[in-house]
C-alpha cells in the first residue's frame, strides 16, 4: 500500500527555504532573497622551532562573519535602504539588529539568524532594460559583528 503522508513524521523532510521573514530592529521588511549567512573560524598556525614534526599546529582563531546580501523589489516611494545608508557619517552609523526567520506553514519561526550591530555597506540599484520583462530589484549588503542562530 502506498504511503499517503498521513503517518509521516515531521522530521522526514527538510524545511523549504522560500517562506521567510526579515526584521530590521522591529520593522518587518519583505525581501525576495537573503544570502551570506555564514561564519568561519580563521585558523592560527603555530610551530615551535624544536618540534619533531615538520608541520604546523592549527588552532581556532578569530571568527569572521560574511556580509549578508538582501534583495527586494523596487516600490514607489520606498527609500528605506537609501535612508539608512545616508545616515553614514565619518565612522558613525546607527547599527541595528537584523533578524532573519525561516517560517513553517503557519508562519512560526523554525530557525532564526540574528545579526548583531548590522549596518549597510553597499546598495546596488536595479538594472534597467528597455526590452526587459522582469521586476525591478535592488539589493543591500550589510556588515555585522556577530551571528546568533536559534532553532524554534
């Protein structure tokens, strides 16, 4: 008899990535795409001169967080990216927590990435094509000082 899915465990299938939510501070914003949620520990290499092995010892070092890129459609009178970017002055900018949540079917967060002290480092406006048939999309790249991950 074929499996109809009624007795299937909720842990059988991975979560789809197309249902997510982004918050800047407490403001919810709609995005088409989010990428760059990565962290790495840079290795420290060390070798003592009297070591009997001719190789280095590798130890975990400083963590390095990748820039996060978010893309969204261009809407009339929506200048949130540009308004935040214009706040940059000599070594000062309002840093905001950015929360990205992967949502289940009911809209509840199942996995949450929180960026600490995020601020915009780059904005890319849409490209324009006279023979194009696509939506105008702009992107913002934010830098941050930490990435916390929580599973719901």
